[in-house]
């Protein structure tokens, strides 16, 4: 991969976004010049609608759900908001006692922030369930939290796999606990799709978030897969599109590209995951060989195959990121910036790490364009960059 100035770039931030695959580019560009609103009744509208519905069927077949359960959105963030807000409002309207919303303490901010918003503005009681030192949900704590007063729980949201440290969550256990009390479960599967087996019906969940640009599809499109029987209150009102829970004119080319990417990602999942896991093991063992004090975060085995998340003691992750970036190596920190001020990762803090450890982390995420040469380049660059980052902090 080359940047705008023609220099080689090692891109290891596929968990943030991954390049579009040729199949998605072809499917999307095939419809860019088409005319027709998919909600219109004339011939052009019907042609656009056919593209949308065929794409919906393709995604449903790939994900083990019914076509009518696929609700197109602008991406993962909107789908997460629709899931947690729509479920809360609907469940609360049916029974005012259902005020409690439960989620793991390591959810993506696309789930956490709307849940905090519900607590601040909609009288919700937010309870974050702890995780262990490897970032796995404490299912005993979840069960105890639910059983304290199950009739007051509106919903449970637990991600399929963590976006920072890569730990796969015990979703089957979550569903077993919640379904006993008739509590709907939402899962953000944005990071899981394409690298882990994802089957909506088999998982037993009630709603699931996916996103196009994480699986080689276009930006700006995603979906909430949600059981037809589940009542959702709409966030956006207008034309009544998408089961009347997500109004708005559909982006037909993006939907077509999204479907092509999902179909390919699911078809190639096993081989893709195996290749990524091999590259990740090469990266992890090589980093620990040249930097023995580097700490691998997350479950060492039950994790996303392309995720390698390290803490580098004595470093600021942001400084280390910029030093690597100057060498043409792109990754991400385990922290988020708020008003330009680096904040320690809420995921690592929830795992019991202190603030210094949480600020000393980098995530390397591999994808379909990653190579063994990329790994070798990173491993060669890390020791001098870590040395400079430590010297800058001293």
C-alpha cells in the first residue's frame, strides 16, 4: 500500500476500517449511475427496490436470518443506537418498571454512549457488568444482576468480540441467562463478522449489529439484524422505510456493495481467519522476542484472529503511534481522545489495569491486505520507537 506521496505504508488498523474488496467495488459501481428511488413505484424505482431486496436476501442467507430481519442503517453506530434506544423505549412503554439496561463494561462507545444517554435523559438505570483480567464478561455477575430483579430489566447488550483487545465474549451463556427471564439480548458483531462464524438464528440473540466497512464493503452502510417479533421504537421518522423503524431513502449502490462484501466475508471466513491467526502469531512471538516486557492484552487463545493488542511499559501509546506513523506504519492506540486529551482505555481499566498501563497500549489489527512482510517491518521498527517513546516520557 502506498500513501499520497508514493511511500510504502504498512496498514495494521483493519479493525478501524479495511479496504474495500474488489467484489464490493464492482457491485457498488455497477449501480452508481442508476436512477430510481427504491421507494418509488415506477419502473426505475422497482429496479432499485429489486437491488435492495436481493441484497437483503444475500445478507440474510449469509448470516442465518430471515430477509425481513435485516434493517439497513448508515453503519454500526446507528444500528447500535437503534437497538439499545429502540428496545429500551419499546420495553419501557410496555412496562414502566423495565428501567434497567445491562451491558458489559467493555462495550464499544457506540453502545456505551447511547446507554449513558438513556440514563441521563430517559430515566434508565445503567448497570455495567464486570469482566475478568482477559476482558471476558463475568457471566456469574450478569446472572446475579439479572436475578436481583429480572422484571425490571429492559435489555442486555454484550458484544460478540471486543474491538480493542479482541477477546471473544461468552454469548451463549449470556443468552441462556437472559432468555430464562424473557429479556432480549443485543450483540454488536461488527468485529466478529468475517473472522468468526456468525449465525444469527443459531446464536439465539434478538438483535445484532453489523457494518459494511469492517468487512471490505463501503463506508456509510450497515444493518441491525432484529427478530421480526421484537418491537422497536424508531429513532428516525419519515417515509416509513425499513419496517418503519429506520426511515430514509436507501443508498442502493452502498447496499449492493455491502451485500457483496458480507457474502464474500462469510464464504471465506474460515480460510481468512486461519491466515490472519498465523500472521498474528508471527507478530506476537516476534514482538515478545525483541521486547520481552511487552504485555499481550486479552485472551491469548479465544480472541479475534487478526488482533494483537500490546502494552509497552514506560511508553505513552499516542507517542509510540506517532513514531510508528512517521515510519509509515499505521495502527491505533487503546485509548480514545476527548477534546484532544488522551484518555486511558475504558476496556483496559475494566480489565483491572492501572491508568499508566491503559495509556501505554497499541492495537495492531490485521486484515485481507496484510502480509508477512508487514509483520517483519513492524517488528523491526518497534524497538527503536519504544526506546524513543520511553526517553520522551522520562
